[in-house]
C-alpha cells in the first residue's frame, strides 16, 4: 500500500476542545504508527467565524501535546484551486450556476453553484462503523459554493484531501452523514475515495455530549492548570481506544507503536475528570527527580521563591510534593490555603491550640523540652524524616503520643492541619526546627 497520509482539519472557530484534539491524536498516531505523514489543515474558509486567535490556540495546543505536522496548509490559500475545480465541474456538467434570490429578503440575485446530483446509492466501508450506505436523492442538488470565489465546506474538503494525497480521513462521527456527498464530488472530479474512519463522540461522565458548560475544556486550559502534556495525550488517546490489554499508561512513543484504528470502539466514549487526574499523577511519578524539581520550581509561588531560605527549603519539599500533588498547578491553591508559607516563615502561635486535648501547658512544655533535648543529638546532616521519627518515638516509648506529637506539630506549623511532624522537621531542618520549638517553650 502507498504511504499513509492523514490529516487533521480543524476550523478555527473556537479553542481546541477535547472532541477535536482526540481526533488530532488519533490521526497523528495512525500516521506515525504506519510510518506515514500527518497533515494539518486549518479550514478557515468561513471568513466570518474564523479567527486568528483560534488558529493560534490550535497550533499552540498541538505543539504542547507534541503532535508535530509534516505539512501545514490554510484552506483559504487553496481558493484559486477550488475555483478551477468548480469551473471544470461546470464545464463537465457536474455542477451548474443557479440564479437565486438572496435569503435575506433584499431581492438581490446570487449566482450559487449547485452540484448536479446523480441521485444514486453511495456506500463506503468505514474502518470503525463498518459498511455505510445511503441514497443521496434526498440531498437534492446541494450547494457547492456561494459563488465561484466562495467554495463551501464539502467541495473544499474534497479538493484539499485530493491534492494532499490524503489516504485516510479520520474525523468525528458527526461527519459520517457528510461522507456520501463528499464521495459524489470525488467521483465527479476523478478523485480517489480515501479510507474513512469516523470516531465515536467524546461524552461527559453523564454519557451526554460534552459541552463547554459540562467539563469540556480547551487543551490550553489543562496546560495552564499545570497538567503534563504527556498525561493529557495518554488520557485522550484512551477515549474510545484501548490496546486490547490492561495497559493504561503510555508514553507518546508507546502509543505510536500500540495504536490501531481497528481497536477503536463504535459507541460514545467517556472522558472522566477524575481519571484525568489519575493519569496526571501517574505521569508525574514517572518524572525524574531533576525534572520534577524543575517543574515544581517553575510553578512555585513567586513570593516564596524570593525568600532568603528558598534554596535551602525547596529541595527538602520534594518528597512531600511528590506525595501530594496531582498537578503542578495545585501549588497555587496550596499556597492560597496557607499550606506552604509557614514552611518558609515562622508561624504565629496561639497557645490555646498548642496543647493536646486536656493536656496542661506545663506538660506540653516538658514534652517539648525533652523532644528538643533528644533532637539535639541528631546531627544536622542526618535530620531526616526517618531519623527524627526514630529519635522521637524512642523518647515517647509506650506512653500516649498525642501529648508529644500534637504540640510538636503545632509548634512547627502553627496550623490545625499540616503534614506529620517528622516531615516538617525534615523540611525545616535542624536550625529552624530548634528555633521554632524554643520559641514555643519560651511562650509557655
Ligand atoms: N473542519 C471540519 C471541522 O472542524 C472538519 C472537516 C473534516 O475533518 O473533514 O469539523
């Protein structure tokens, strides 16, 4: 078989949403799986609705996802060629100019170009939907162009696919009913019919069509929320496709190897928001320590980056962040909730909150003094979570932990809720931890 050439042909009339970029992903993966080429065509012939900002958004989104194209074209650049084809179709008797009154009631007569419909049955074998057959009589002599210089969607798609040598048209199910019309045009202009694969719709968790109000976000929103592109790519590729094995986690290269149109399902496929977070978390786990730290730094609140102790504290936060974050964007909400600042600045202490349940102040004070003493024996460079835990648990022995660990945790964080005290000790380090405990003892 000749080399596979697929295309993604978005209209720049909105930001790139999940339904569309899943189509882009499948087209890209199929091309790369077969060693073929991937064409990106911006279908901007609808001049009123097409916007440059949306074209930019589409390009940015595909680049972020790593879906690089082999060829790029704007449909508006092909209008001369569309005109040439229309003229030939008229000359050959496959199309004709129809003088019709404009629908706006202005009485203006327009020269619309209509297709001369042969009124036949048209059938094609869709790679996903199977055999599709339709009688085209009901379509009538459908419109090909508003005038010789303004081709409409069906003509433009057919001509551009033909000229680009597209072998496989992979697109949304909503285009299935357009295909017989497009096949009629192909036959009229002597273009081969490509292989079609109409993808199932992407549905929301309620199994309803996704809409902007219901969880369908532009891909750039996920980028701006601190998701990883490889997670969005992986999660989207699994909507309506699976490899036929239980494997769910894939890199782009692994998807390229595994992807197969034959395994795309027919029925609507669901995008789960929780699942998306799961994919992101899993892909975050795969990041090396170095890359994880770089990304965390990139997303870290600027005001904390400006702290004098930033370079000391930041590396020690990594185990906690690896454990907690599902997206890097969550660093912002953590900071907004006050969950980061006390790791850099000593907290203000409310003595009312320091004691455990009915514990007396003097008991809390004695316990903190003993903890301080025990920690004094731990060298600064061994002030880890496990070492401090071992030391303090040995001190507590068999008695109740709350009267020790609650005052300690509160002295270090000044918060009702925080990571466990050993994690805090490991993050703050020996000097800052000691200073915070001493300050509380003085207060008591
Ligand atoms: N431009 C069309 C759209 O955005 C896609 C056309 C096609 O894939 O054939 O829906």
